């Protein structure tokens, strides 16, 4: 059977063959066992690596400074990821799809250059084939925007290029269809413009259901999250989140129950400030020190060009954008943790407490791994070489069958169920 992995060479062919790349959807939400002889999954459902490849121009199949690269993750046993392409800084509506196309091309080119070690995939069947060959399977997702206007034709084009997961709410704090909980921090926008999502947002959910693209509710306001869950005919995900009952921030028990009632799942975040109460409390007690040490990451996420695109522009704007944002991106890579905070960085067992809470509340079928490792902050594990710590912690809190679900089978279930 022909694999559904994607390279740049066959990407254009996908434009003329929508059925070839269609997800092998199942409407059933129940967990199904993997095919006999399939290697066990070890999957992180929220990774950012193509942005690093694009802006840093390095080979991330070689160990690199920072906390995540393909080399260390693969050596630690990871064999599948969702790589979330982030259009951070592309505040101009017209530049968001341009930036997203740049990142897709970078991902496809990376897969071509390292085809002996990885492949971009669009279905779980293709992913299992890739994993079975000893390589890493990579699904493409979107964070912070693919088109802030939510154009259905643009969505369809990106689907044909391999996009299989979209975070609705953006780090830029605005779009034309959903409210963002971080709107004030990143864009100075009120977080209740639509009081959730609007009719355009519901049309997007319907089209994502039709195509087979996962709806990711992360960073939406509670109203937006609830309305996305209700609007979707298929299970939705919250790809990187913690449990509010454990750390005081993250998803409420009520929202988790609603998400699970429709077959959805959460990926548990690894960021120290959202995993650990004591880490977060130290930050709250020392705001000046935190701002001085960690400013590079929010500066990158909330970057705004120093001037708008002028009438009669002949390429000057994008040159300015690339220079300014490139500098903001690279600045976050030089971050060092505050010495007093190092002893407070949470352990894998503290991370696993969030998993344990979700299991007890809604069942192991609705939780997975979504660490969101990003340079510019501490987390658990501290780098991609530490995935084994996560696996060991999971084995201490639950059964082998549940570990199998949490380490990837749940992610595969929702990908399989994404098409209505």
C-alpha cells in the first residue's frame, strides 16, 4: 500500500488529489488496539521545531543548544510528533498565510533532506508505516494562525499540503473568528470580542470536520473552548494544557468533562510555571526578576513590527520584518533560568500528577503528552533527552495499558476520528 507521507516533491500533486491525502477517519471514539507487530508509540502532540529550523538555519537532526531537537528526542525513544508551525509576529493579516507557507516549505524540505530518519504524514496508517521503518513520523499542526481571516479556500489549500491540526485561538491575540485568553498579554485586545466564537468560527469548525483536521481549543477563552466543543461533530483536543485542580492554572474539571464527553483529549503541558504551584508562586512573588530573566520569550510571541507596511512598498516591509523578528527569535535562545528557581523546577512525578488527575476524572482515553518545549522557560523534562523520565513517571501512576494510550494511541484515536 502506498504511504501517505508527504515530501515537497509530491505536495503539489496533493492539490489535485484530495482523496489521496484524506484522513482514514473513524466515527467511533473508543480506543482500538494497534495492529499486531506495530512498534509502541511514544508521541509528543505539541512540539515546535520547524520554526527553529527556519530562523536558526541549523540541522536539528544533530544535537543543538536549547531544549528540543530531533536528535535527542529520537534517542530518547520519541517516534511521532505533532509539529506546530507558529506564525508568531505575523500581525499583518496578509503575512500570516505567507509565513505559514514558508514554514510548510521548511518542514517539507527538512523531511526530504532527512528521509532516512523522518517523514511527514497525514494519516495514522502512514505514521505506523513510518514508525515501523524505524523513522520518526511527523504530523503538521498550526499555532498562532494560518490565516487570521479564516478563509475556507486557504484552509483547503493548507489541508492539501498536509495540515492536520489547527489551534483556533492565536498568540497574536486576535483573529476573525475566535477569542483568545492571552489577547491582553500579546495584543492588547479584549478577550471577549466575540464572546466565544462567531458564525465564521462555526463554519471553520464544520469545514475542519469535513476535511479531517483536528480542532485544537488551546488558548481559547472558556466560552470559546465550550463553543468549539459543542460545534464540532468530532472529538477536539486541547494540545498543551495543565489541570487547574492540580496547579491552579489550566483546564477546569468541568471543561475537561465536557471535552471528554465528546471523545476529546488533552495533552499535558510541561512548562514549569503551569505544572508547579510553588514555581508559579515564586514567580508571582518576584515579578521584576522574572521579567528581566524571561522577557525574551514574550517579546518574541508578542512581537509587533516597528512600523506598518507603507503604501508603495517594494519589499522593504518584509525585509524589516525578517530582520526584526529574526533577532527577537534568536534572543530567546540565550535565556538562562534564575538560579533561585532551579531547585523549584518540577519533576516528572509532578507532571504526572496532572495525568493522574485526568485519568481519575474522565479516564485514560482522554489524556496524552503535549509538552510544548520552547526555549525561554524551564520545563519538565528539562530537554528532549529526558522523555524517559516522563515514561517512567507514567509507569509509576497507572497500568501498562493506560501508558500505551497516553503515549500515543489516544492521539492516533482523535486523528482517526477527526473526519465527520
